[in-house]
């Protein structure tokens, strides 16, 4: 039988601490899976989430810095470099790029229109299915990425400098799983909201 979880427990030293003789009110657990609790507490899980926020904010700043070097916004840079990378494995179309970046095809279509206007990518109908639009990087786009690469390598090496080979490989697998899990969580949240099944 699974151990019953006390959904009011907090980490020692936080909500169970007393200040000036007054008890600090407990708050409910934010997660219930035993794998995510340490001694029945969710403090480490919450720290992980907050560290995610901190890393994401700093990584967005790094990405924006890369983008500024070639006169682009962060997402424009991400799409440009993704087209370049994916092209190594074959043709790239709007849907494959959208799937790769976990965004909508409409978003990719709009942003690639801007990159096309800048002369950084070309958009052509797929000869095998003219409903699909193929994306290729132009010589100008390649040159911009080549010029950026030395500084990009330097910054990225520092950002991920604490990882060993094993850490890096494990992190890649973990992040891939978390992306899938986060998509399921968003879908669940939307379902709960649509049915007005949240707390009253």
C-alpha cells in the first residue's frame, strides 16, 4: 500500500518554523509524487522550479545577446540557426521547424516572412507537395551565423561549463522528457480550466 502523503507538510526551517513565539502557517504541498518529495517535503521541488526560472531568464538574455550581434530578435535568431542546423539532415519546411521548436506553424510562417524580407532565408514551394513551403538559409544568413560563431562558442562554453560529458548527455534526456511532460501539463491545465474544475 502506498504511503499516505500529508499534503500540509513543509520543509523544516520554512513554514514549520516559529518566529517570535508565533507559528508560521503551513502551506499545502505543490506536488504529490513521492519521487519529487524529500522526507515528505516539497522544498527541493520548489527550489528546482525557481532555479528553472533563473536559468531560463539568463539563457534568454544570452540568446538575445547572440541575436543582437546579427541584428535580430531572440526568436528570429533561434529560427535562423534552426533552419541552418536542420538543413544538414535534409529539407526543412514550416511544419518540421514548428515541431522542432514546439511552436505553431502560423508563428513560424510569420517569423520566417520577416527573415525572408531581411534576405536571410528563402521560402519556396515543395516540388513534391506545393502546399508545403521549404525553408533554406541564404548566403547572407550563413555569413551572419559564421561571424557570430566565435563569440557564441565562448559564451556557450561558459554557460554550460559546469557539465561533464555524462552530465550533458543526462541533461539532454531529462530536458526532452520534461518538454513532453510540460506539454501534457499545459493540456491538463486547459482542460481543468475549461471545465471550471479548479479550486473554488
